[in-house]
C-alpha cells in the first residue's frame, strides 16, 4: 500500500510541476527585466523540487528492488528444486501458449 501512495504522490507532484511550468510560461510571455528574472528563479526552484522528489522515489525503488533480488536469491539457494520446477512449469505454459498461435 505504501508503494501505491508514493506512486500517487509522485504522480501528483509531476502533474503539479507541469501545471506550474505551463503557468510560468504563460506569465513570462509579457515579462521583462526583473519580473523575468523572478519567474526564472521560480522555475529553477520548481525544477529543483521535482528533481528531489524523483531522487527520493528512485532511491526507494532501488532499495526495494535490491531487497527483492536478495530475497529471491536466498529462496533459490535454499530450495533450488522449487525454483527449477517453477521455471519448468512457466516454460511449459509459455510453450503451450505460443504453440497454439
């Protein structure tokens, strides 16, 4: 459930980011001088926030992927015949599926 919440949060962050960029682009069409510099500063700030959100999520995904790989490795080493049997069953099912086409 936590993963879905983080994914939803990232999705909201991305949509907010795009909306902010569009808003800033529309606002900057008629700006000059100091106003333009302020708008650019806001844009850089939003880009930095979005990058940070993506970095946090990517680190979390990498950590969880590493844990999953370690768990799978442990299970295969603990019970290799189950892994071999499972792989054979999947191979058989895929073979049957593709041979019918």
